[in-house]
């Protein structure tokens, strides 16, 4: 049995994978400190028997082969120490960690909406904008682990990154500051669909920014498919609108490009994507857990 864990900014989800099948997903609130996290994970481990390995999805720049996480994230205490070694001692089993967006994208490439694609870009829209790139069937982590960190790209000036311009959470934050409200991104989408003119303007600006970023990625990578994850992916109308906006941008390109297809689809997996992807990473790194245990013994 492989225990798969998704560390997020607000909650930590976990489930057992037995014979390739994901079991019931449980969760606990993300602790405030590393010591609290260790205690919670120890409690989780006690609920399972025969843990053969642990597959983890986490935020930040995951140095996959080195076993630690650099960069920064909403869970700052998981960074800049040998976290894999520490967790292997805790679980007494092999541990792998992958960036959360990479894991979610891998789930889609291996058995989701992008299955069978030779190249794919995964864009997750939430608190910020993150993602993953797959070329020739391989995850592109980059020389320093920053492959797929699209949200850092500058947009409309050095003080405006794509994560700020295209994030549903940031869109809602800007709206709330101006109007003294406390709406979520989804609530603002709903308000726009109900015909509120100010909400419609805010949503339109966000989608314009998202479309321009996707347009740029299409002409940098030229993938078979672009997969959108996060809460945005659950809204079919918005996905259709996004496809239309990218198509308009392509039609407006000087030289009138006509042979660049627009293939933007919603992610198939929701809350389970990171867990599934983390498991896929573990199995690719340790295809035979029992043999691996013998080698480490």
C-alpha cells in the first residue's frame, strides 16, 4: 500500500493507494508549524498498516532528486531542509515529493484528459497561476526546478505578474478592496453571469490576462493540448469563453496564422489530481517497492 499525501495551504489531504486504486480521501487542517505537521502525519500513519511507500505533492520548487524544497509557498516551514530524509525516518518507508502542479498535470497526462498526448501544458488557476510542461511524454522540471512556474512571468510591467493578473483569487481581492465586499472568485463569476456590469468587467479582464498568457505558452511550446485546472475548470461557460478569446488572439496575429489549433480543456480530476499524480511519480521512481526496500536495507 502506498500512502499518498497532498500538502496544501489550507488543508492536507491523504489517501491509500492499493493495487493502483485510490481509496477514500481524508484531510486535516494544515498545521502552523513543522512539529505540528510531523505529529499529524505520525497520527495518519498509525491509521494504516503495511505502508510500503509515501508519495507527496507539495507547493514550492521541489528539488526532486535532492529531496528538499526551495522557493517559497503558503507552507513556509517545509522549505530548505532535507525533508525527504526526515520523512523517510518518520514513516520508515521510501518517500517521494513532487510539486503540486506537476503532480496534478501528471495525473491528467497519465490517465486524464491529456492521456495519449505527446506534449501538454497544464495551467492551474487559483491563488496564483502555476503549471507544468510535458514534452515528448516527459515532465520538464528545468535545470533549477522552476519549469512550469508560469505565474512568475511579468505581465503589463515588472510590478504585475501573471499570477496577479490572471488569478481568480487576486481578481476577487481587487474587487473586494474597491467595493468593501468579501466575495470569492466563484461568487464574482456568479455575479457576472447574473448581469452585474462591474463584475463582468472584472471577469473579462481576468480572462483576457489568462488568454494572453496561454497564447504566449502556445507559441513557445506548441503543445497538443492545454489543460486548465483549479476552480475555473469547473465552469464550462468560462472554458468556452477562454477558448474563444485565445482564438481571437491567434486570428489577430500579423501574418494571419490559420493552422494553430486551439485545444484548451478542463482538467478531469478535481481534488484527487495531486494525490493521483504524486502516486504516479512514486511508481515511476520506485517501480518495484519491494526490490527498492531490499536495495536500501
